[in-house]
C-alpha cells in the first residue's frame, strides 16, 4: 500500500502590473526586486515579453528567471538596434535560470523574449 504523506506549502498574493511587458513601449521595469513577466500570446503563438533595465554601474547583469528563458534579445532602445542575444542557463542549486549580460553605466537596455 501507499504510505500516508503530508504536503504543505505557502501561497502569497502580491500586486503585479500585468499590463506591463506586453509591448516595447511599456516594458516591465527591472529594479533589483522581483518582477512579474507576462506570457504574451497572439492567438496560439507566444510572442515577446519586454523588460527594461537602466544600469547604474559597469558590470555583469544577472537576471534570474523561475522558468526557462532563451534567445533573449538585447536592444539599445525600444524599437532600436539589436546589440546582443543571450540565454539563461539552469542553476540546479537554486532551481532558477540565470541570464548574464555585460552592461555599461548610464545605459538603458531593452530585453525581449517569449516568456512561457
């Protein structure tokens, strides 16, 4: 027979702007805090969600995702020139996906990718 098992978990409700991120003109603004990234669909297809980050110092930006994120496109501005692409690699220690991209102080970056 099956052994009886007890499972427990905690759910927390948080306010989230679910409209942001659906267009380049209204991206999710990354601030260093957790952010909700919507999965944007057109019909049966998932299309890009948009994030924006203004860098305070030169360095390596690390973005942590709870779900898979790949082929993340980097733009110099909304509807601007694509300046790079990177993938988020799975970290088995934290059970998160981590994307890394070199950034420069004072610049704003737009990240676009299909969020699943």
